[in-house]
C-alpha cells in the first residue's frame, strides 16, 4: 500500500478542517484526506514530509517544489512543518501508521500548543484547529 504523503503541519490541520480552503479543488482534496484520517476503521501508512504533499498539489499556490502564495510563504509553511514534526518526535521522510500519528497527537499536543506550533497561520484565529485537537485528546477523532 502506497503511503499517503502529508506535510508536518497538515498532520494537525486535518483535525480542525471544516471545509475552508484556498480553492474548491483544495477543499475537495483535503476533505478526502480528512475523511480517511477520521475513519476509525481505516489504518494506513503516512509518509511525513516537510515539503509539498498530496493536498498541496491541488492548491492554487503550489509551484514546482515550493509554496508560492507569497514571498515568504514557503519558508513559513516549512517552519510550521518543522515545528510539528519536532513536537511529535517524528523524522521527515519516515512512514508511520495513521493510528500512531493520532496517538502521538493526542498525547503530545494541547490546544494551546497551536499558538506556538502554528504561529502566523491564517486559519488559527478561526478556533477550529484548537477544537479539533481538543477532540483528538478526548479520543473523538471521528467527531473533529
């Protein structure tokens, strides 16, 4: 089974995703990814990266190998990836089971950690990300 490729910060975004996004195609792709993550009967491998992933490929801001939303956007999203990867104790390029990643998130990430981990993210002020992490910590992955 080919692993799903997800960048570090998307490992947290999936728990707070509520259908908002950069374009209809991005929302559709992210919705597919989120549905798989929230399906408690489906455990599958995920390759954790600090680079463009499967969601990025349908984003209107993706370039050949970088995010091109703005002059500093690629550095910013890579810093978010690094923050999350370090916080979860993961290695970029390594493959983990979805269940392990959810367990690590539940154990290691508190809603208020997002203030630092996701500093500068335009989606953070909506509050849905913190709500999603709170649900994961309560064991309600499917409810996020």
